[in-house]
């Protein structure tokens, strides 16, 4: 027995040593890992770079931030609108002003709402083609950036900053003209938008969108989200309804439309625009239960990061707005809550 | 025996070696797995390690030094510190900068803590606006302050739920009755809490109960209809016209001949409605659609969407009226509310506000 034991330890000494060395390497590796992370937390949040010939904000963003659309991060931090060869710039590698908040004020994000468009006629809910184009052109030429709702919510959750001139473009309901009039203009000016559809409106009528068009919009930079099933006012209980009937109706409006959009577009719906902008706690409770990240009213105001995500403000763009009226709805900064 | 035991010993030895080898291998593989993480996830960017490159920057070091100083004088300490860190990168051995960063760091911590404590005091007194201001200032100094963020994002938001502690003998139905005065709403409790199918509750369990704040539609008896807006035939609200059309349709269907005539005229009305929609004359389109049966072609869908459209248009005018009213432009407010009633004759809020505005206008004219 003793002989056997001795042999085992003698012959295995090499293996044990190897094992020990390997273990040590593993531990060293872990230590490195933690040290690396610790360093990241203190300094390397920025990267100085000398712009080379051929570099643009977009190529720099691709190279250093892994996202060509993040050129605005470099532009905003360095307070420039473009870069030239030989220029010295700083590339922030981490959020440098979450929520757009500083000691003196905070960013607010305007969210615009459109409903319908027309080539000729206009009313409050119908914006004429040429005027819509003028408004979009204004946004583009003045360096406004149309952001997505996902980007907006990262800002609302105080995870990141947004472009200083961030704006959200939304369209409600699902009329045909969204596809025939608004979509080409949005594409022309490179502006992303969100379409809130009420699923009963997508019914095969010539006046409204069909699901093929909705799918094309969704893939073409117009994020499709929920505007309930029938466009009933979720916030109000009808005279003839009991509380339980009302609650079931509200639940059904949300669950059904969410299901239909998911089925047609193969994606999860995360945001809802309240019909008539109206809501209450019960509606919000159902939205939270259904995994909604937030929802939108039509209160005319811009949104700071600390707004309640289930009662976000949106400003309606009426058909009788001139460019001056339009601009008044683009408030991107406020001091109110901090002074 | 001894030969067999040596044989056995050899086997054990080999087994041990193999396991030890496998163990080493496993750890080595783990090491290999971590290796890319080391470089990709946490590694400092290659340029940062390249200390030689620092001397190539002629503008940035001084620019950020000036920025840092300017931020400091204005009291923007977080921003000042960010700028000092950039300066520090170019002058890593300058101890003045390092100590400046350390001093700022401490000042920031103190200031953030002061604002946070003040915020908590306001919050405890129920002064929400003031509390929010303090927590925002905390975050302005210290972006990473999770506690302040929790106040701003959660505690300061109006609550959607309140808690209910289950008492002895409670069932879901009983709680629904107690909380909502309606035992049929038990499903609401089930929707927002994990309650088993039987609906039995264990005393002491905490339930999330939505705080109801539902608006019910206006009580129609409160508002007397305005003489100006008594429904004229063209203006009559939908249900009435619909009902009339419904009965007349039934009457006609008694005689097949007339029913055919009726069908044709339905088609004509339908075409007219579509034409109105084409011309974006929504109100006329709706009047035509309302005289048709919901099941006729796509009348149901068209009617519903047109109603929604008009209602939204009317609401927009209503809101505009409100803002004119608030800025004391009575005539404009009245014009907007009249437009509301033209679009949706039974818009009760507009009717009420219009009545009120007209009365005020008369008073203004008198004095």
C-alpha cells in the first residue's frame, strides 16, 4: 500500500505542478480583469484623437464607438458640427452628461404628433404635404436629430445623454397618407419616426394603411407601436359600463392590439400612445403588467429625463401651423425644476 | 494477489494522471476564454497606452485646462473634473493636477451629500417640487448617485398602486368588494398579484391594488342643451339617424321589390360617402355612413374610423379654444368651440365652455 502511494505522488508531481501553474495563471488573469475595469472607471472615459484625412464624424464614431450613428456624441462633446484633418478632438467613451443634466438646467425632448397628411386640403388634424416637408427640412437644416423611442427611453432612465437637439417625430392612427406622403419625406431628410397604429384601422380600406405598408414602414425607419385596438378613450369609463366591464375593456384594448402587432410584425411592442391622450392609473397598471416601457399623452410640452414615462408629453402639430408655430414646439432646454 | 494489486495500482495512477491533466486543461481553457475578455471588455484603448502620442497634441491640453478653470469658477465641479482628467492625461506626472482632481472629488461628494440630505428632508415633509430640485442637483454633481436617481425616477412619481394587507377570512372577492365596491373586479387583483386559482388568500400577504382615478363621462343631465345647437336635420347626432335608417330599412324589406330599390340606394349613399372621404369632407361622409347599415360592405370600419377622426379634430379645436380662453382671447376661443360643435354636435365640454364664454363675453360688452 505504502509503495503504491509513494509511486503515485512521485509520478504525479509534474502534473500537480502544471495544475498549480495553470491555476495561478487563472487567478492572475482574473486580477488583470478587475484591474482593467477599475482603471476604466476612473480615467479612460475619453480618448484624444488627431483627425486624419478622410475621417468624418461618422467614420470616427464607427472606429471608436462601434456605431456610425454616434457621430453626434463627438460633435456635441467637442462643440463642433464637422471635423477636419489635423484637428485635435476628444472622444468620450462613456456617457458624459446623463439625462442632459447640469447644475444650471436640463435637456428637454420635444415629441411631435401628426395624424394625417394631404396634398391639398388641411385642417387641424391634416397637415399639407408642402408644409410637412418644410417642417422636416427645417429640422434637418438646423441639426435637429430625430431619435427613436428606444434612445429616448435610455435617456429617460438616466443611462445616456442624447443629441442636444434631439426631437421625436410621431404619427398616430395609420392613415394611407402616412405611407404615400409622410414616408418619402421622412426618408428624404433622413429622419426616423414612430407610427402608433390602432389595429382596427388597418382594415383593408383604401383610406388606411394595410399591413404590407405598415411592415415596410417599420423596416424603413418608422418604428410601429401601439395606439390600442379600437381607439376608445382608455381614460374614461362610459355611463353604461360597470367597473369590471370597463377594466376588461381596457385590458382587451391593450392586450389585443399588442398581440396583433406582434403577430404581424414579429416584434415586441413597448410603447403606447393613448387615444385622445387620456389615461389613468388602471390603464398604466395594465401597461406595466403587459411589459410596456412607457406611454404618451398629448399634453403640449417637452420632456425632461425625470418625467413620468407613462405620461409623456407630446405636442400636436396642427394643419394651420406656420413655421413659427412649429418652432415654438421645439424646446430643448429648461431650468424650471432646478431654479 | 500482489500482481493484481500492482495492476490495480497502475490503473489508479493512470486515472489520477488523466484527471489531473483534465483539470489542468480545464483551467487552461478557462484562461483562454478569459483572454479575449481581458482585451476586448476592459482593456484600455491602444492609443491610451501609447504614451509617445501624447506629445503630438498642441491644442487640447491647454484648451481643457482653460475649460477646467472656467468650469471651476462657475461652480460646475463635475464638468471641471472631467476637463482636469483630460489635462491629467497629457501631464500624468503633474502632481498639482492630481491633487486638484482629488480636492474637486471631495468637494463634489460633500455637495452631492448636502443636496441629497436636503432632498430627503423635503420629501419627508411632502414637498415634492423642492425635493425634486435637491435630488436633481445631487445628480448634477454626481451622475452615479443611485439613491438620488431612485427618488427622482420612482419615489417622487405619483403612485399607481397601493398595498393591501390580507386579513383573516379575506378572499379575493371580499377584497375586491372592499377595495372597489364590486366583487366582479376580483380579476383585477389577480391581474396584478400572484394569486392562485382558488382565490384563497393567506393572512398577512401584501397585495398590490391599483389606485383608481377613473374619469367617468360627463353626466348629460347637468348641461342644458343650447338653443343655438339644437340638432337640425343635417346636424343630428348619429344614433338617431342610424335608428331611423334601421327601422325604415326593415319596413322596406317586407316587400322584396322595394328592398332591391333600397339596396341600390344604399350603394349610391355608400359611393357618395366614399367620394366625400376622398374629398376629405369627413362630416358629410359620416352623415352618409350613419344612414347605412354597419354590415353593408365596409361601412362599420369606415364609420368608426371617420368618427375617430372627427372626434380628434374636434378635440384639437377644443384644446385650442382652451388655450385662447386662458390667454383671455374670448372671441377666438368661442370660434374654436363653435367649430368643435360643428364637427361633433354632442361634444359636451365644448358646449358647456361655449355657454360660459358667451355669458362672459356679454358681461365684458356691458362694462
